[in-house]
C-alpha cells in the first residue's frame, strides 16, 4: 500500500540481518538498512541505566559489544555517525537518503 515500516532491533549478527532482508525482499518490499554507528566507548559513556557497567562486571551475560560480538554492517544503505551528527542532522540525512533511493517524494 506504499507505507513505510520502521523496525529498530539490536541486530548484532550479519547473518540475522541478511535473513531479515531476504524475508522482506521476498515479499516484493524494499529493505533499507540503517547503521547507527556509535563506538563502544561512546555507548558506555551515554549509558544512563548502567547496563554496560553491569555487563563489564559480569552481572549481565550475553551483552552486545561486551561479551557477545557485534558485527558491523558491511553495506548498509545509510550510516549515521552519532559522534559527528546531531539528532536533527541525522534525521535529515535519513530523509535525504530515502528520497534519493526513491522511497520519499
């Protein structure tokens, strides 16, 4: 119907992202991968809930980036570097990219 669905999971594995892309594209729909690139040290500095500290202390197991790997997307359609862009500029970049890809007018 021409709508857009946005899904924001923690998807640390390339294999899982590829499987979801294949599922979506098999329906004839488009899939746009947006990588929010934030270095681990910055994630830890911004962590208001203390989850990274708990993971580093061994209290939380299987925590992405600490004791569970994170596979950086190799070819996302959009990359947002959160250290370089404000939230407003990041949103603008997403909209511009979606427009360039033909999803927005």
